[in-house]
C-alpha cells in the first residue's frame, strides 16, 4: 500500500467522523427545542372555579395574512384590481339542455345538428342559410326551442323570435338518392359558423356511419318505389274525345289539377291515383272539348297510398269501366291486354312490397313514406 492510498483512507475516516459528529450535534439541539416547546403548560380549565369564572379564556386560532411585496407603481394597479368587481357570464341554457324536450327528429329518416348559444339567435339571422339549403337537394328543417311556450318551433325568418337552442334536421334520403358527405359537411360547417357568431357551440354525430345508414335507406326506397300504370287505349286507331274523358273522370270522383292531371284523393287530400293523357299533351279545362287522344293512363304510386290493395282494386275496376265506356281496351305498360290473372299478379307483387315496408317501419301512405317518396 503506497502513501497515496494511506492518505485517502485517513481522509475518508476524518470525513465520516465529521458527518457523524454533525448529526449527533443536530439531534441534540432538536431534542432540546422539542422539550422546550412541549413542556407542560398551565391549563386554565384546571384552575379553581372562582378564577375561571372571573377570567374566561377562549381558544383563538390566528392565521397570519400573507405579505405581498409590490413595486410602488404596481400598488395602485393591484388595489384597483381588488376593488374592481369581476363580471361572470352565466349561460343557464347550457346547463338546462338536458331538461329540454327532444326536437321533432325522426331518427329513422333524419340526421340532426345541434346548436347551443349564449346570445340568442334572432330569426332573421337564419334567412340566408335557409335559402341556401333549399338548393342542396335534400329536405332540411330548422327548429328552434321557444322557452316561453316550452316547445320547438319551425324557424321562419319572418318570425319575431330568438333561439338559444337550435336543431338543423336533414333527411337522409329521398327519390333523388341518399344524402352525400359534401352536403353534410356543408351543413355542419355552416352550423359551426352560426354558433361561433352567437357565442355558442355546434355538435353532431360522426358522419361516416350516417352515410352508410343513408345508403341503406336509399336502397330500400329503390326496392319499393314502384309506379303502376294501367292504360286504356283505342282500338283500330280511333280516338277518345276529351269532353267524354272529363265527364267520366269527374263521375269517378276525380278533379283536374294545374298540371293537367285528374286526381282521385282521399279524405285527407292525399292522392290515391291519377289519370293523364297517354300522349304528350296535358289535359286543360278550357280545351277538353277539343282534345282527341289515342289513350289515357291511370297511375298508382305504390309507396304513397294507404290501404294500397283496396286502392289498387278500385283503380283496376275504374280502368275497366273507362275502357268499356270509351270503347277501348285495358292494357299494361307494354300495351298487352290486362286480364283478371294479370291484375291478380300485380296484387301479389303489392303484398310483397307492403310487407317489406311494414318490416322497415315505413308503412305505405304513412308519414314517413310520404316524406321519402315526395
């Protein structure tokens, strides 16, 4: 062992000894302080009753106030901030949303975008948005919650009202096809901008599964959207007189509309079936006397008619009556004679269609069907 190693060992022993001595000294000092702090105190509660009655001492807990050192020029600013009341904006409608009744949304057919704002949106602020959405190709409804009536109102720009809770409702499909990703994106973007203008938020469900749902709904519409046409055509090139057609149509409870089509309606004003010119010229009330045509067509929109089997039976019977009265024949869309067996075949197809619509909770002629097949 050389001299360097011996020196290092001695130095280490000295350092360790110093540390041990320091720790012993500190422990002894803290022990004395502890004994002085916790030595027995005189308890006033144990003094004679006369002395305690003469001088009652209540326990007091004193908390020293923090001292803040501030620059002289900052003291005035600090004082001003302490004295200035703090304004807090309370948005009660944000907390009460759960208590609101749900907006009039059909989850089977529609997609909803919700808006909640702190500053109520006046009805005129919706004018541009409502007008622009009319060109999107899909029905869009705008609903606002009216706190004074406790109900949802369809928003109209002319209505003198303001809303803090708004529901933008878009139909997922119609006869033009399913809603597109671009259409939904535009709606959510406009909703977000509107909410930002009035200090609020817009929320909506994820778009991806909604597009899948819209595609399935559209395929259902394609499967059941059937238009049946029964034709009464002349024989050997003869023509039918318009005045006689008008007479027979009116006798069958039909009225001529502005489009030049006779319509048979139910008690609710919904079309059951229609009668139009088989040729290109529409019927006109002031020209029926001069009309000459080689055929007429009866039209039956399957998904839009309630009690469709009974309605189709009435249609087929009326078509045969027209053929007999006009001296023509009843044929199908391919101009083939329509026999009782052919009528029965169509009725069988109708049964399958109506069963499918019932299974999808969209019965023919119901509210949902009338919206989808508008």
